[in-house]
């Protein structure tokens, strides 16, 4: 075997690059479309509630909201622009420094909102202090919310990793794989050795902590090892077609994203059918977007039941890594179950 120490990864320390990557994670990355959208919607929601005070009719409320938006929207965009400009500097600072920087920028944005309102003639004597405090408080709430979301990424990813680890070492999977190897030891020892090597590589990859993201090429390599193991078990019943775009290999994905989708295709397509199933795995880069699809045929009369847990797991982790820029769709149609993922290149 190439590496007989299957469990050696429990002892592997994190590399310096991995440590640096985790320490430079921003509490709020104002360059991200999801952060921009959340910031604008949050400020507009607050302005809409504020406009209700002193408004007797919907028309008065709309007029007040328009005036408040005239000052708040440019100030919010200024806050986002400054925060995005300081992204690399913030990345070199500790996470605790991100909060005061965001709050100070909020106060400056509040002053900018007052200046805009004064410039368009809404008020002759701008309440500078009130604007600064309002901007400060809004930024406190916004940064705190984004901070909670950032902190939620680590436990969510860890929980997902542990769930996938438990799925990989579940007894029936290991039992079937070892039985296949035992059956091959005497008749085809070289094939049995290759099977155990694939199992070793699969477990080594699953048991290690690769960090927040991996490349699509790494996920494809893991899926290939898994399918090589299952090919011994199912033989001609497992028919796999690959259609891979090399330009998409370096796109970033949450770890163990593709493999459970492939396993679902085997479990719900190949395993329950005497005739087996066809599985197609494809990747394609379209401009600034990469599309990944996993398609499998389903036995007649069988629905999409049983896919839910893994699909929810994948959908959640994809949203944590790529936010609104990631897309996930899955569904059964005409006896074919299709999963389509789109991520930024």
C-alpha cells in the first residue's frame, strides 16, 4: 500500500498557511455582494421604521422615507466603500480590531448623511451629533450581526465535517469495502491492493481537517477514489461518465461537498436497481461562474426520498462559504435525479 497509516492524519498539525488563512478571516467583508445587500436592506428597514414616527398618512411616510433614504443610502454606500478599501489592511489586523474600525466608519458615514441632507436643503441646521450617533449605532448592530454570522461558520463547518466523517466510517460501508477486498485477495491480489489503497486515501482525506475550503480538483480526486471502491462492489451496474472542464479545477468549495452527492447517486440510483444506474459528473466554467452537476438515473417507481439530509448539508455549507453568490438546485424529473451547483470562479 502507498500509505498504510490510514489514521495518521489525527496527528498531522495544521500548516502555517492554514493557520494564516483562518486568522485573516474578516468579520465583515464589505466587498462581498451578500454583505452589501444585507447592509443596504438593514439600513433601509431602519429608515422605514423611523419614517413612521410623525407620519399620519402613507403618503407622508413615503415622503419621509424618501428624504431619509437620500441621506442614508449614500452614507451606507460610503461605509461599504471605505470598509472594502481597507479590506487588506483589516486582514492583517486581529479580529478584535475589525469591530472598532467598522463602528468608527459608521460614525463618519452618519456625518456624511447629515452633510448630504444639508446639501440638498432638507435642513438648515444639521444635527451633526445625532447623525454621528445614529451612524455609530447602526454600524454596531450591522457589524455585530455580520460578526455572529462569521463566527457561525466555524462550528457549522466542523459539524458538517463530523457528520460526513461519521457517514464515511459507518459500519456497512466499511464492511462492504473490506468484504470486497477479501474476495479479491486470492483471485486478484493486485486489484485488492488497489482497493485498499483507495480506501486508505479516502479515509486519510476525510479524517484530516482541510480548512474552510478546498479546490474542485481535490473534490473530484476524492470522488474518483470513492467510485473506484464502489466499482469493485457493483461492477457493471455502476456506470460513470465524467465531463470535466480543466478551467474549473481551482474553484473553491467547502470540503467534502461533492463526495456525499456522488454517494447519494450510488445509494439511491445503483444500489436499489438490479440493472444499476448511470451517473454523470460534470463541471463547466462560464465566465465568472462555475457550474457543477451530478446526475443519476433512478429505478422506476422510486422517488427522491432519502436525499434530503445530505442535500441540506451541502446547501448550508455552500451558503456559508459563498453566500448569495452560490446557487444550489436539486430535483427528480423523468427518472433522473439532478443536482446543480453554481459558484463564483
